[in-house]
């Protein structure tokens, strides 16, 4: 039976430590990638909602003032973020699949 010297044991420990760090870094990259894909989907949905709202003719006695424009833009942004967080339209999932294929 072969004896493992203390130096060999230290090298083995460093290698396994390095592997686990790489593995956790990969998980961090995966989580970061998911966050970026959800953010991209959110931006797309925000733009989509803004354009949909712009296609509806304005009605009422008064035109839209700046406060109302800011409020509706913020509302659309928040709605887009919530939609994306709850699954959205599946764009984030498709982006993740494409990124994973590129990474292989």
C-alpha cells in the first residue's frame, strides 16, 4: 500500500478546494445569467407595454400631462418586472437555453 506524504495530501486538498470553488463560481455565473435573462425579458416587456399603450388613442377632456406620462411609464416598468419574475412570456427561458448551448 502506498503512503501519502503530507505534501501530497496538501496538494490533493488544494486541488479539491480549487474544484469546489470553480463549481460554485459556475453556479454563480448561472444565477447571474438567469438574472440577466430575466432583466432582458423585463426590458422587452416594458417596451412592448409602452408601445401598446401608445397605440391606444387618447381620450378625455384633458391631454396627458408630464406627471401622468411618468406615472404610466413607471407603472409599465413595474408591471414588466413582475411579469418577468413570474415567468413572463418565456423569453428569459429561451435566452438561457441559447446561452447554455453556446457555452457547451
